[in-house]
């Protein structure tokens, strides 16, 4: 999955996945005290999204540098 992010408000962005078969989602970033991304969470935009797009099960963290 990959696509552009569009700012919505605060630390929340909307995805625009290249593969239109993947349900777009809201992505919210959590920052640490140094203002670096600590983790991210996702939730489908549409309340009618198929249950297979249950992004809440994902644990997204930055890859180590």
C-alpha cells in the first residue's frame, strides 16, 4: 500500500492510495517529546468499508535508521 497524504487537521492526514482497490483511510501520527513520529494509527474513511480494511489492527512505527 502506498499513496499520497493530504492534511486534514492537526496530526491527521487522509490517504489517497494508488491502488484504488484499497480503501482510503485517515492516518493519525503520535509524536514523542522530541517531535519525532513515535507511531501512527489508521482508520477507514467510509463507515461502509469492508471489514477486511480494519486498519486498527496495525501497529505502525518508524523503521530504525
